[in-house]
């Protein structure tokens, strides 16, 4: 764990340079809007969330999503909404198209 108990790297963007690249820099206010990006080891953005400053982000949901992306990468399975480690998953394929809710029973 790093300082603050967050088990993954986080950064700040005091000059707004990164925020400009990701489209979350508010030039008039001189700050980044609340943006969060999950970037995989191949530098592909897998998820993003942008909120205006008056609404906070949910760190528990962020950690859940990171765990889900890791599970998908390790197994090839897919995870439904709200999935937590140990919950049922699905194996993607043509026979699953249009039948997700029949196949997935929590």
C-alpha cells in the first residue's frame, strides 16, 4: 500500500497538463474537473468517469472495477454490473448474445 491506503498509483495534475490531454481541464477555473481513468498495462483506457466538483467519486466502486478488469484479463470471463470477486461470471460467445439474463443467475 502507498500512503493513504490506496493500493494503486494515483497522481495530481497541478499545472493541468494531463487534464488537457484527457479533456478534463477547466481553463477558466485553472483546475481539473474530477476525472478518473482506469488505464491497463498496455496503456489502453478501459474506463473513465468525469464529475463536476460538487459530486464526489466512489473509491469503493473504483477498486471493484479494477478487480473486475483484472479478473477479465486473467480468465477471459465477463463480469456483470456490481460484480465482486467470487460472484458468478459469464463466458462470452455467440450463444450468449441476447440471453445474458437467462445465463446469469446471481
